[in-house]
């Protein structure tokens, strides 16, 4: 089957000194002249029949047991339960959810959480290209949680800032000045959030003094709007609720210490964006935190199963294609379509007697303690230890309810690495 909706764009008139790049999913061409200012050139579309990565797309109403495999499923009841829990947690709190789109990569899902309530009416993204997809999908409040340093990406940030409220994480003066230059070239203003390293030991300022220095510079530079501070916290292994609250508060206090130093220097701080799924309930009780960057909670994964208020929404459906011995079965999905972060293999749902022995590119080998209960042609569900990687391997979600397909959602931000 050929994919009929691919569009080929007729050549556009570009000044000889200009340069150009595509805006993802829109068909618009960003043209940059000598001054660095961008213009959107209108294009004439010519449709043609091109190849799609994977042509399988089930009909609405198809029973799950009739789906071709492998495929990535979303349990809509579980997804909506997770969104309702967040809405109820933050409905009357000063703190709100800013869902992390790196986990879902799909504007449709982001809109569902926003409509459910309890949010800042926006999302955060890890990459500029993810932000572009979300803006094109109708999300108008974006926080890019990674530092942006190259001129091309800075220009793209400025481009979407003309149609959305865009904020970018910073932790050093060079990229901040470069962003100011780009914003001035584009005639726009971009918000900045100072990242604070509380426990990850990667990006972020590591002292209140450094935070104050950056905040002062941000308030002085043209094209820049200083917005606040942010942090992301690390946690290892399964932890109980008491430990989560103790560790979460301790890490958030480090971020708030930077915030307080900036306020003491006479600079207003509008946003304190912190947290993640394991501190969803913690952040709601920490005075001064305005938003939480939760992501995992939406689809859930086995590495966060200690967060018992959330349900597994994402699953991979596979079929047994071989039974080489009495306690071994081979499925039709491999690591090209699954996630095994740090070597943590997927789990066979509702079958504790079956373990994953090995993952190969296109196969999964299952082994049982006794006789294998699965036979050739039987289906089984897999739960992932990390859904960011899992989702990035698929073209679409198959959304199911009551055992039947209700919707098929394209994963538009798949492969957005820039």
C-alpha cells in the first residue's frame, strides 16, 4: 500500500543570498536573508503517492485480537484515568502540571490533558523540533527544557515564538547572548528559564550566585524575557511515599534557593518549574513551586510502578510465531520496536510465570518456568521499563477502549532530535 498524503512542494523563489529550511509538518519554507530575518514563503503543493514507513493502519472498531502485530496500543480508559488524577491533584493548587511532550510526542494527547484540567495550558519539550510539532498542533505555551546553542536552532525558536509563548532553558551566558541576537534579528521576544542542577549532575547552574548573574544579564538583554527557574530531579529504584517526599522537598529546596536569591536581587520570578512524575504529589505541597514537568505518568512504565495512583496506558501487542521447545516461545517484535533502557527488558503483562529471555532485532524470546502457556498464534502484551524510547520507535498509537480500536493517532514528534 502506498501512502497517499505525502506532499511534494514546488520550488519557491529564494533570494540568492538567502538560505532555507522546512518547518516540520507544515509545508512552509523558512527563508533567511542576510539580516537573519525569516519570511514564510507560500508554496504550491503537488500531491503524489509516496512510500510510508509502515502502511498498516487498522479500521476503527477492529477488535484487539484481530489487530496485526506488532503494534503500539494506548488504553484510553487508563490514559484518561491518569489525566483525571492530575486534574484533581492540581485543580485547587497554586502549582499546575506542564506535561512533558517528550514522553507522548503527540499533540492530540497533550490536548487531552489540557482539556482535563490542572495544567498551565501548555507543555514542555526536550527539543526544538518537538516544540515545533507541538506549536503546529495547536499548543501555544511551550517550555524547551534543553539548552539551545546553535544558530539554526535559535532561529527556529524565534520563529515559533512569533506565534506561541516560548521559553528556553539556559545555564550560561554565551547561548543567552546568542538567543538575544537571534531574537532581535527576528523582531521577537523569547522567554528564558534558568536551569538549576539539584541532583542530575548534568546541565544547570550549581550556585545561587550563578543564577543571579544569569538573571541579571537576561533582564538587560534585548529580545529576552526572564521568566524564572527550573530543575529536574533524579531518583533511583523503587521508593516509598515518605522517601519520595523527603528527597523531593530537599531537591526542590535547592531550586527555590536560587529563586529566592534572584528575588532578593530585585528581579521578579514568575515561574518555578520543577518536578517530574515521582514528585507529582510532592510538588503540589511545596510552597513556591508553580508547575511540574510530569511526563511518565501519562503512559506509565514498569520502572515507575511505585507510583500506584497511575495506570499503565501504553502496551506493545505481539504474536507468538514459534514454539521451539516446551518452555520457549518466540514473538514477532524485537528491540527495533521496543525499549530496554540499561538492559531492563520488557515485562509480559499478567503472566508472571513468563520472562523475557532475549531481545533480538525482530524477535523476542520468552521462557516460562514450566510449560509455556502461549502457543503459535497467541497474542501477548508487553509493558516497557521506559516509554520515551518505546514511543519514539513507532509511527502511530492505536487507541483502544473496551477491546476495540477507537482511534489511530500519528506520533508526529517521532524522530525529533534537533
